[in-house]
C-alpha cells in the first residue's frame, strides 16, 4: 500500500489493480476499485494488432490502385 499517501492526497482516488491492503482501505473509504485482468490486456493488444493490420492493408490497396492507374495511363498514350 505504498500508494496510500498519494491516493489520500488526490481529489478523486481510484485504486487500480490494488494490492490486498490498498483494496481493503479503498473499500473502507468508499474509493472506486478497478481491476484490469491479463485477459483485458490481451484483448487490447489483439485489437491494436488488428487495427494496425487493417491500416496496412488499406494503405497497400490504395497504393496499388494509384500504381495501377499510373501504369494504365502510360500504356494508353
């Protein structure tokens, strides 16, 4: 509960992934307690990877269309 002094000093403390002692104090004082599991982190990681892959695919597609249009113009001149 080394975070306890800091949490007592802030206006709206929220215990995030607290150790057991801090969780007891937070519950006693009515502070919100938020627990992020490893599963939540894994979902965020997979979502970030999927969005990145979709962005790369969209960029590749747009680049391919531009290249095809440029090459197509040269052929018909």
